C-alpha cells in the first residue's frame, strides 16, 4: 500500500508518510494509554498524530473531529477509524478501530475481575479513589487542550460557554444545541461578521489519498 500526500495548505509542509507497521504500533500505543474517556482519547490522538508525528494536519484533524462529534456513537473511536482509513485505506481503518478499543477492553475486564473478588477490601477502594482523581485531572487537561486548538475567537469561546450552560443548567437537548450553534455560525459567516470568520482555511484538496496495490 502506498500513500500519496498533497501539500498541507494550513501549514506549508506535507504531513509525513507512515508505514502500515509504524501506524499499527502507534494505534496500539494510543489504545493502551487512552484514559479519561473521549476527551482524553482525542487529546492523546492529537498529540501523537498531529504534534509528534505530523501524519495528519491540524486543519484536517479538527474538521474530522467536528464531523465525528455530529455522528451517533463514540466520536473518539470514529475519529481513530477515520484517520486509520485516511492513512492506509480499509485495513488501516480496521486496525485503528480495533486497537483503539481492544487494550481498554482488556484493562476494564481486569479491573472488573479485581473488583468482583476484592470489592470489600480497603486497598481496592483506595485504589479506585486514586484512579477517579487522576482521570478527572486527565479529562480537565484534555478539554482545555482541545478547546485551545478548536476555539479560535472570543465568539467561539462565548458559544462554547453558552452551550455548556444550556446543557448542564438548562438541560436543553443536545440536538437543539447543535442546531442552534450551526445556525449561529452560518448566519455569522453569511453576513461576514468578523467575530465568526474562520481562522483556519478549509482544505479544498485531500491531504491524504490512499492507493492500493493490485
């Protein structure tokens, strides 16, 4: 399988070309270290795939994340599967999606077995108490990191804060929040309001195109 990479218009340099074996190792690493739920998983993928290895451009990653968050189901796994497919076609998507959940499944199965056998012991309760605190810190740091990348103007931060309040305090249904945010963004760009102008140009050409050997 060979990968043809076009120029990244947001950064000026083309993303790197990972081999299938190299990508498989990184997906396994991401699966093993993906603690903290979707926020932590997405932040880890960004760190490994965009910052450390530059396999995917910042713009493409954020656009893919936006689409995955609109789809039903776990957005972090969808994002991993999409990027795996982007890099190495169908087999890349299958490997990325599988390795993204398999290590976590093994860890959860192990912890569940420990809890079933030792749930009345003090040491296990203390262990889970420490894990809860650590995971909370991971999620908080990950949310801030992703927010700094995705929210590029005061209007974006205002909309994010308003959406959070509407969900947590007003208990507004999530689909209504999405529709309202999309409508506000569309109208802001439609009337060319400075606060709603995109800071990153939308990539018109695919950053990565996969071709398969016959």
